[in-house]
């Protein structure tokens, strides 16, 4: 394959050998033809002859081999192939890789094999997993805290019918609030917007502040957008419970629609007491909201009215929505 390059095989091999990534050239049948020195080092392969001519997929765990086979087929069909997968080195060191696969052609324009580049992302992946474990631990402790508070309320109220009714209601709210807050960092966040938004805000409703969700359309969003919406709406609810209508009385209206290729979600508060039109009432929460929405290629616009904030969230409508 290298012999067909415009430059000499030795010169091209020297250039590719300097890459910090694991660079591999595969034959048309997916067998290994060449690997750069840094790739051999990263994969802890002492001698390329030990793997030369072997199917590339044979170096991967069984769980990844279908993904490898599908990637080669997609690359041969001219598609961009990128994926992250786990593959230990030849000596058993656990590592995660970010992989690209590209079909290559010879000087005659005919399919000549594949170029695969794998980058070691083990450190980043381990950090991500550590954060997920920490987040799950925090959610677990939070659920336990809500459950403990609910049990204490029921215990202290026992023997007084009025107090028992109040404690039972508060315990139900705490359970619902725990479930709503868990959505902000969960792989099970529902993508149906009509299910997601009420689940996030209903636990915050009180007799002095109703929350309207009757103008929420029926459609789905992508998983990433659902995660962002859960975080943002949860933050808006907490801000309101501290500074706005949920704290002082009034109403909250939450709507969602698809229009012009966009997903538009509007949070509007009407507080019974005047609200100072300043970022101090939202502060770091609004900055956090802007960053979360921006990551998902959306926008967050806040208009401060005398009765409270009107926050408009806009996301692009993606194919999976």
C-alpha cells in the first residue's frame, strides 16, 4: 500500500511514525499491514511481526469486534467512522481509545485498504467515570437525606391527625423532589418533553404558587438536550424557590413547542411581590444556565419584568428529536 504513495514508502512511513497516536494501515480484508512505533509502544506490542497479517478486530475484546467489523464496512462505503471503545494492550493494560477509520485508495483509484488512527483517551475516560460515580453517590445520599427528613416528619407528627396529614403530604413532596432532582444527572432522563418538564417542576408547586404546564407540546428531544433541559429547568425552579414566585407566592408558567426547526421552552414567573430586575436575583444560576444551553448549541435569553423573569430557551431541532 505504501509503495503506491506519491512519496517513497520509507519517507511516508517516517512521517507517520512521528505521530503520537497509534496509526495503522490495514489491507482490504482488515488485516494489519503496518503500525507506527508510537502505536506499538501504546499497545505494548514488542514486535510488529507478532501481529502482522492478523485481523485488526482480533486485537480487540469480543464486545468490540462487531463495532470494528461494522466500522470497516461503513468506511469502505465512504462514511466517516469515529467511535470510542475499550481495548487492553497486548500485555493486558486497560485502555480506552478514540478511533477513526478511513478507506484509502491507490494511485489507480481502487480501494487499497484502510487507515485507522487510535488515540489513548484512558485518562479522560477514567476521569469521566470517576465523576459519574461521584454524581451517583451524591444522588444516593440526597435520596437518603430526603427519605430521612420525611421519616422524621412522620415520626414527630404521629398522634396528631392534622400534623400527620401535613407530614404525609410533605413526605410525598420530598420523594417527588428527590426524583426530579435525580433527572438532572441520570442516563434515564426521559426524552418525551411532555413527561420530562412536569416531572421536573410538579414537586415545587405549592398552594400559594401554582405551576402551569398545559402548554407543553408532545414531542421528543435528543438525550443530550433532555439532560440539559433537566439541569436548566431544575436550576430555574431552585432559583424561584429561593427568590421568586415559588418563595413568595404567585404563578409559574412553563411551555414548550417546536417551531421553525427549533425547540422553544419558556419559563415565566409572576410573583405577588415586585421582583428587582437584576442579575443578583439569578446570579450564578443564570450564568450556569447559559453555559449548559450553549454546550447543546442553544441560547438562553432572560427578560426581567416587574413580576419576575421570563426565560426563553432555544435548542436546534435535531434529527433524533
